[in-house]
RNA sequence: GGAGAGGUGGCAGAGUGGUCGAAUGCGACGGUCUCGAAAACCGUUAAGCUCGCAAGGGCUUCGAGAGUUCGAAUCUCUCCCUCUCCGCCA
C-alpha cells in the first residue's frame, strides 16, 4: 500500500508508476474520495468536540447538584448527527481502502520500463569456470525420463491421492529433495547470517493482505473455509507477518530470516502452460529468505540477498543467469525484482528458480511493521525484502539434466555428499 | 470436545458511568550529583487521523464489533484471542 499523502502530493508520479506497471489508473477516484473523506472528518470532529465540551459541563453541574436537563436535551440531537456522519465517513473510507489496495508499488528508478517478460534485461550470467558452452542445448534424457528411469518421483500416484500437480518424491528422489533443503538452510544460517524459522503452512486472511497477495491474487490461494485459513503460497507470508503490528527494536535491524516451507499455489488460469513434471506444480518446496531493513539500506541488502540465493547455484555448479524484471513483468507489490533462472540443458530453456524482491515499505505499511530510530523519534516503516533461496522444483529439473552422465547415471556433486547416503544415482 | 479465568500504555499492573489517555511500579530518555559510573533525587515518556507555514489545536484508540446513555475502560450482547483444569489424541 502506498502512503495516501504521497498520492495526494505526487499524483503525477503515482500515475506514471501505475502506467509503467500496467495497472489500472485510479488516482482521480482516490483523490476525490480522499477529499470527501477529509471534509466529513472536519464536520464530524467539530461536533464531537462540542459534545465533549458540553459533557464536561454536564458533569460539572451534576457534581455540584445543579440541574443539567436543558444541556442534556440539547445534546440528544447532536449524537444522532454524529452517528450519521460517522456512517458516511465509514463508507468513504471503505471505498478508499478498496481502491488503495489496487494500487501497485512504485517501480524503482533503476528498473527498465517494459511491457512483459520480453523486456526483461539479463544482467549477469554464471557458469562453472565461466564455460559458455554449458549454455547450449544438449542431447540427453529430460527430468521426467530420468525420474522414471531411477524411480525418483511419482506424479501419477500424486494425482491419485491428491490431484494433478502434487508430486510424490520416492526413495532417492525424496532424499535428494531433502538434501537440497538441508544444504540451503545450512548455507544461509551458517554462512550468510540468517536465522531459521519453521513457520505454519496455513495463515489467515490478514497475513495474506499484509504481504499483498490479498485482495488481488485471492483466487491463487488454497482456502479452507471451515477454519478460515489459507495454505501459504510462499513462506514469505508467515515470515514477513511475524512482526506485523510490531515495533522492531532498531538494533535488531537488519533482521534476516530463512525458512523452509511447502508452497501451495492453485495456478488458476495457467493450465496447459509448462505443465510437464516439475515445471508447474501446485505444491513445491522452497527455502525462502526474508529481510527487514532500515529504509536507506534496502537496495544494498537487496543485492546481498540476491547474491545469497546465487551462492546456492554456484556451490551446486548449476549454470544460471540473473535478470532484472521490467516494470510490466515485476510483481504487484515490489519496487525492484531480480529473477534467477537456471539453465535446463535438455529443455534448452531458462527456468525461473528464484525471485528476489525489494518491497520498500509497501508490505510494512500494510502489515504495520515499524521501528524507531531512537526513543524520541517517530516510528517509521521498515523495508521488507524476500527471495527464494531457492525453490527446489525447477532446481531439480536443471540438476538432474545437468548431472546426468551419457548412460543416464546422475552424479552427485561433492557439496551434497554430507547430506546423502550415495554419491550417484545409477 | 467440556469447565473455568482473563484480555488496559514498551512491559508489569490499578481502575467508583462524568476533571480517565487512564493511578502505581519497571524500563527508556533528559537533568542534578560525580574525575567517570552506580545509587539517589527531579523531570519527560503512546499511537493513528485531521486542521495549521509554524507555534499549536481538534478527534479517535483500554482485544474486535454492536447496543444502552447527554456522556462508557467501567453496564448489556455477539465474536476473537490467551491461560488453567478435564477428556481425546499425532
């Protein structure tokens, strides 16, 4: 959510940001409602002020046992007027908030203007020893064939016991998945300074609104109406909301958390697109990185967070690239977004394995996450950042294809040996 | 699932329908004292909205919502949450 005062004072800048993000321009409606709202506030508060004054006079008269009947009679109508104005005010505020929720975060000045993914800009490419030949399409079994050959996953039985898009990991496939997760958690907690969190996988609607999934993406989240709970689409939701409505001690900033969770996404409307195997699933596993920072440090922390995610791929020696998402492709709530894409040599395609975003104070304002610079200063909103570090599903695809030998054996890189009871899948 | 207790300021914890945004304690901040610190003493100590160039003013907030009343932290109703005990259970 943006600051209403910022919109009031910079309507043209907001209009430009909305246009760059390909969102609907509601600035005029917001300004109108804001004006009406403030007019009503002026009227109703004048009445309330009068009521308070007279109430005190009545109290004074009662205390000295003097009659106050005429003043009481005078106030009877005033309270009704106040109630009517309060009602109108609530209606205006409700309408205003609904619109405010649809305004995206403003893109940072360093983000390229663009329409869609085609306008994203590659800013970095990495492969072991800088070997560019690794970015070529190669012959070999794709991840589904490899999984079949070695009995790593069971998509059919996943569909039987749940639904299509809910993978089952079997045997060495399950162990490999667990090794990825443990490896990433250990890296981020031991080498990158993050504190581990294992959050609930269900949250309430307030939390989803806090991080920006609601109201815009409500149809993408699994809902359990009997208990009014929602399955998390990412650990970003529970972890960011840990400090909702709180004042974080300034000395605790920056606050760094990493969290493993399963992630649940309905992917409504995307049927038929990239549906094979792990390319698009309803449930997947992810280690998420979340930061709470001082406003002036968030862009520096964004670079570090992205580098922390990249480190996973570098240690696993998986070729990847970093792209900066253009204004039309970045997400609703963030101001700057890097995507990390792993190279899938058999698909011959880049697969998104991570998305690292700076939300500035957009989520912090919605969730009311604040800090004070010192005891005397006013509270300010922190900046929140998050990024996958990483999601395992696309990583698994690239990993299996990258590490297959000519005979279909999958070699396990040394960095994972401490996490597995085998060094190859043959 | 059943029974009970409770939700008040950063924390702890009082509160009679009317000088209650709220006693008191702790903490924090500023000051006196000190070479410095501790102790002691004095003072300050919420947030949001709104009007105003500012100084400053106004309004709201005692878990949430509704009600009674001229007036609600205080009375009534509904809901939410926390804790304790019993039952069941991974």
